[in-house]
């Protein structure tokens, strides 16, 4: 084991050294800094430009939200923190935020903009703030993202600037070869370029050129640094120096140093609970004791200022006002910041600012801003509202994203799909709304709502107990939350709420052989503004984890399993007593439980029937051969197999379609010639499905021959169309009524054992497999006599009490 990986004190010290190594540049001269800027202009970018550079540095990825394909900045996936504070969804709002940054950075009129992130509670606004800070911190530790400020040679108390003693009093050492003394950093992260005279700064900006990240060439030194500069200038003049600027900025008196951007150092954050006068909250306060000690020369000395206000801390990068409605009195005072880029510490003492202003609020800020709206042009807040650029965060309407968010809330699963390594959830089963099933870890990553979770819970006696959140339980909670966020009165087309949720997740809804896509409907404008927040679902699941279910089994810990029914019941039952919902909302949301439970029951049935019929699943080779024949039939060309002169085999296709798929019967053919329905199926479900999948997954080296046919959604839906009729035909002696306790040496006992084992291979525990298969068999028992009447998926009572893996023990 190397020193760096040793698990002892020295090893951890080495690890800490490694973590800090490379995060900072050694202090440099002002000339060296200018060379750095000419090489890498980001080193002197404006506040908005620096934030933009940080966002763009992580690149983009493609996402699908509300049925649309969007480019999403990976920065908002919190890659610097393994996705812990990723902003899930709301990509359009985030892209709008980046557009504001770009306009402000390039000076296209957007430099007066105050970015406003608005939305109801638990929509990701706080995660946005944390993600922003994490990303800026990480970017500033890279070579490309170094952020710089100036330090001055200060010896502490004594004669010099300010005269008197006391902490923070500045006496400067300016003698040749003298004691270097102490170094005091600019208290507000002033840009090193601000040391130069205005004309020289403009010349540097011209030399840099370009407008990708314009440099901050129009800001002056902060008052503290100006005090030091003036003292050095006075001393150097008295000594008769002709190279005055070089003397002032000599390496013994001034140096440029890098810093890691963080809260209080480049990022200012004003919290809801922060108090004080407006000036104290914005820029800081005077310290009376130091004022008395320092020689103010007829005015207040800037060295006696605290510089702990939010604008002082955020100078150079970004300023965030959290819960802005709690600081409404400050918003009007912020107007001059984007306009004049300057604030006052006191009469005669001002400070230039370069910071990107961001305010975050719940919808109550709207009411605060509209207090005087009836006064029209005389509205005192009109100028503020003109400068606010609003970006609305909404509740997620994508079940998959909501499930990922819920997993993070419950168990700290931090990964973001498509943004790096996926979370370590165990294997998933089928999707709740339009996803795919899986039988390995990739299945869990593909559908976080279907995958189970294992949580260790400490009971009242101190013992740790493993609790399982069964497959589909997270997805059930996510789907329930999503459907409460949809406007039932303005559903797109004639889609119901479940179909609308599927449309938002996948971009289309299948109806037999037809598909409804987002291009075919008008999406509701109000979706996502109201509904059940993720925190409510999280708390419902947390309460279930803290209690033991009222059920038992002689061999399995079924009381430690949280089923989808448990989750849906807990969420629905708590609505009336939750203060966050009105009575009307509680009643409406409770009524939406039934369709969700029915969808969950369908997915559980698919899992169980697929497990029962696993050995009957069609092989990929058989499917590939069928697809090959279908393509050749459509093109009227020979197949591309070993015997290139072999024509499409109409009998092979007919046998596959009638016997393997069970899709058609003899009446659908004229001999071996397909009727119109069969032709339509081949072209629209098989050929078009494969073509669509190939197009979505295309790449420079993509070939249709590389497609895993079992992963093509349209083909998979056909291949996996196992149903109750297939079970009855394959296992005629199976008795669903005896599933709970099957007699020895019966077909029911054998099928159940094999089914439970296959469910375990797909992510279920023995306990959750027992619960789920029993619940499904309760339904099957009622439908069993009518199996031959038609497809099981088109039948079955709508009994919410049995939906979603309930307890068949009662």
C-alpha cells in the first residue's frame, strides 16, 4: 500500500495534500498576471463571463423533457459533487439562465439584468444554488478557471496608512530589500486589472480581443486596496521615483494570488434569516473601535469596514439572494448595482462591483412586486420588475426524473442519468409509464422508478434492520406525484392523466399500432405549477420505513418490505391532514390514486407473467431472422444471409406471427400472403420501430447490424407480449388459488419456485417476490376462468384495494 492510500494519520495528511495540490497558483507579479490574461482571457473575465465560462466548461448532453429533445448543460448535473445537488429537469429554465449570462457577459444589454429564479417549494431552487456554488468552486481549482485578486504588503499596527494601531490597520513596508511583512488580500476580491489606470486597462482589453468572455476592464480598486495604493504612491513620490507605477506594484508590495471561489469569497449568499440594516446586509458595517484607533484624515477609514455584506462577498463572481421575498426591502436598493456597478460604503466612499445578481424566491415574491401595480407608471417597483429576468422552476412532470429525485431524497442516490456513473441501485423491473424492463444493473439505471432500494433502519432498541422498498414502489410514488401536477381540465388531445405522464416521459403514447407524439397535441401550459412536492412523497416513504407492516410470513421478513400499495396508501391517506394542501386539492389528488395503482398493478403483472414464461421467451436469433425476412419482403430483395439467393420466406413469417407472437390467426392470411393488417404491422411496428430506434441511437460508427433487437421498444413490446392466455396454455394444471401455499409435487409449486427465483434475478428479494406474485395471483384467480375470452390486459376489475402489490393475507 502506498503512502497516499495508507489508512493512518500520515496517509490522510498525504490525501489532504493531494486534494489541495493544484488548486492554487503560486503568487505572481502583476506583469506575469497580464501575460496569463493574454494567454487565457478567462483569468480576467467579468463576473457574468466567469460564471458562463464555468457552466460551459462541463459541456452539454441531450435530454428529453416534456417530449422535447433539448441540450442540457452538464454543469447543472453537479458533476463536481457526483450529482449530489443536481438540478433534475427544468432544462428550459436553466438554458434561459445561461442565455442571460451570455447576454450580460457580452454586454448586449443584458448587463442590467437581475436573474430571477422563481417557483414553488421543493422544485430544485436550493439545489440550483448549491450546484452553482459547487461548480464554480470546482472550476476555480482548474488551470482554465483560476480566479485571481491582489494582496498588499501590510505589517499590522504602527505608523503608515491610518496611523493608529488595531487589528486590520495598514502600515506598509516600502523600503528596498526590507522586511516583506504581512500580506493583506483585497477584502472584496478586486480584479488585479483594477490596479492599472483606466486607459491602460482599455489597452489590455484591446490586446486580449474577442468577445467570448470579455475581461473586467471597467472596475476600480476597492476602498481598502485604494488606501494601500495611495499610501504607496505617496511614499514613492517622496522618494522621487520616476517609474511610479512600477514602484507601487513592485513584487515586494503587490502580488497577484489565486483563490478558490466559494461562499464569502467570490460568491455572496444572503439567506432568509440574515438580518441587519440594508447597508449591513448588502456591503457590511463600520467597526466603531477601529474607527477611533485609525487616523481617518477627516473621513471614515475604509480599513475599519467589515466588508461582510452579500455584495462584498460576491464581488468578482456572483451574488445570490435566497428567499428574496424576505428581503424585498433590498431589491430596490439593488437597482444601481447592475446599472452603475457601484455601491456606497458611506458618504464619499464607494466601491465598484462586478457580480452577477441572482435572486431566488417562492411565488410569494410575485405578490410583493405587484403591491403597487394599480398605480401604473407610478408603480415604484416598475423599474425593478423591468430588470428582473424570470426563470420559472416547476415540479417535474417526468416520472423517470421524479423517481431519480425521490431516490436521492430517500437514500442519497446522487447520480444523474446520462451525466456520468449511474447510482448503485439494484436491478430494476419494468417501467411504470412507458419504460423498459431489465434484468441487470443497467435495467435499474434505465428506470430508477422500477428498481428497488435497500435501506438500513435503526429501531427503538438500537438494532439495525434492513428494510426493502420493493420494485415499482419508488416509481409508484413518482407517478402519483406527477399526475397530481397535470391539469386534468387541459389534458393534451384526448389523453388521460397516465397517458399524459407517459407522453411527457417518452415523447409518445402507443395506442395499438398507432402512436400519439408531442407533435400531435398541444401541451398544457400550467402543468407542473401545482401538485404533490417530492418532499411529501419522501416523508411518506420515510414514515413507512420507520414502522413495521402488519403482515407476516413463517419464513420471509415480509413485514420489512414497503410495497407500492403501502406507498400509495400512505400518500393518499395523509393528504387531508397535510397543511400544504387545501381541502379541494386533497380531494382531487386522492381521486387520482386509482389510475396510478392500476398502472402499477399492470407492471407487476407483467413482471410475474414474464418470470413464469421466461423459458418461453423468443431468442434474439429467432427475432433477427424474422426481421431479416420482413425487410427483404418489404424491399422485395433476397435476404442477406449465407444463401444470398434465398427469397423472403412467407411461411416462416406467418408461423412467427401466428405461433410465436400469437398476433394473428389463419383468417389474417390468404394462404401465406398477408392481409392489409399484417402488412401494416410489419411496416409500422417492425420496420418503422427499428428505423426509429436506429435514428435515435445513431453515431459516426453506428450500423443497423449493431442494434440489439431485444432493446428496440417496438419489437420488445411485441416479443414480450406474454399474457395470461400464454400462461394457461403453457401450464394447464397451474392453480392460482393455491399459489400462496401450493401442495407438494404439483405444477403450481414448481412454477412458483421458478418464478420467485427469476424475480430475484431481476431485483426482487424473496419477500418482495412473494408479496408481488401473491397479489398478482389474486387478480389472476378471478380472471382465470375467462382466460380464453381474450387478452388478460384488456380485462380485470378496477379494484383500488388490490392494486400495486397489496397484501393478499387478509
